[in-house]
C-alpha cells in the first residue's frame, strides 16, 4: 500500500454512505430526503461485476474537485469514443433491427434494436469511460457524401443541475422563483430530443454546430453548410445538443418519446422554471460530438438529412438517450458533483474516486472513415 494517500485508504462509498461517521458524515446531516420510489424510475439493477474494480483514486491521489461557484449548478463530465453504427433505434423501433436511419451509438456497446433497461444494465461494455455507465446515447450518423460514415474523434457529455438543497430546487422552499422539485435522473428514463423526425415540428431543445482547431471560426451554426464554411480541413466540427431538464414525474417514455420531458424557460414570467406539467428538475446533459474535417466537409450530412433532402443539411439533428447507469456510482456523482456543487471532470465522482477510462480510448478516431453499411 505504499504511495497511497489517506483518502485512498478510506472505505469505499457503500461502506460509509449510511454511516454516521466517515468522510460523508457532514454531507449526510444536510442530505435532502430521497424522492419517493415512484420518482426513481425502474427498480435499480446492480452491476454484475464489482463496481469498485472500475474506480481509481481521483487525479491519482484522491483529490476532491473544486467548487463550481460562482456557477449555480454542479457539473459532472466525461469523455466517450464512438461505438457501433447500426440502422437500429431501440426507442422508436424496438425489436425491429434495420428499420431506422443509420445511427452512431455511444456508451453501451451492446445497445441495439432489442435493448431493454434490463439488457443495458446487465450486458455490454461502454465507450463512455467504463461499463459503470451502460447508458445508451445515439444520434444520426455523420456521412461524408462519398459513401462513408465519419466517426467522431471523441464525444463530451456534461451533466448539470442545481444542488437539491438550493431553494430554487423545491417548489415548497418558499422561493417564489423556484425552478421545480429537483430529483435524481430516473432509472430507465428514455427520450428523444432535437429535430422531430416523427412530426417535423419545431425541434425540442437547443442544438447547434461549432468548430475548433486550426483556421476555425467558432460559433453556433444552425446548419452543416454554415459550419463547414468556418471549419477548414484539419479542424474539428462539433455537433452539440442539450437534453431536457424537466420531467413529469410519472412516465419513463411517451408516445412520441418527448412529451414526458420538457425544458425550463424564462417565458413571460421572467425567471427560469419548468412547466407546471413537468415540475421535476432532472440532471440535464449537453452532448458534443467532435469530428476531424477534411476537404470534403462541404458535402457532409446527417443520415437523417437524406430522409428530408429539401431541408438544409444538419437541420434534422437529434439525439436519443436511455439511462442505465450503475445505481451506486450514479448516486455518487449526484450526491457529490451535483448536490455539493462541484466542478467534476474526466469521470471524477467528487468523493476522491474516479471512473477508469477504458483501455482502448483515443482522442482521434481510428479509423476516421468507415464505409456506410
């Protein structure tokens, strides 16, 4: 045990979280009561491996990340690589492989048309650091217009929410400008956000394209052609989309896979709040997929764009999510990164532990192009 700090030798999370002593004791005294079981979603399914085996001391020495102040939200970030490319959509076309437009998946490597919450929790590895996160994230595949899928170099995912102790996190706190009642991300919650391929209605949420790197002009561009003009070969084009932050507290899905979730807004009342129909504030996340550009970037399109060729390329950008986190580790980043308003990065759980990054992780897609299947 030479070289380990005292924090690294402390008991693991589940040994101390219900104790009156230990590193979480002070936090436990101020802990806001867990929501009723009806707000927890599906019955939690523990990982079929020792979750401790996928944790390492944060920063190598068990350091606690800094406060996110003056920001009002806590943050939990991690990086993913690209996973499987399939014509599957387990939300829209469950049990119907090959029925969907082409999707690029991230997270659970076993996600496909036949996925369920149970299958996600009990099988598959993960391209999002560790199988501790067997959640599935997917979006239309990026195509180069020459018969290839462009694989992203990396995908950044950033969860955030106010601490539950914040008066704006409770409609009964007495704060007249409360956003809603803050709860954990429910097990098994699934939704689609962005352009609505089922109805063509206005997109739900916020989405844009960006550019970074040599010769780039960063911005929030509405379409791929706009972004491509500012993203020369060798730079990185980003497709960025923000997930909903409000939930109805009852449904893990809905007929159009959107109506059970919503977005907080300032409306005409002047302060940020969830709709009265969706009074529960869940951790939202921003997903950004970053692709190295080439001389053909002006022809790039999303696979879903090919279904609506009259629209500007990139208009149909949307994403899907199915929550399947390890329940213990999920509680760690909610309790620490979000509820203690910490600035957690690289899978840091805010309690001296960090998720392992999987052995094959790379910052550059290899191969970058693969033939459209």
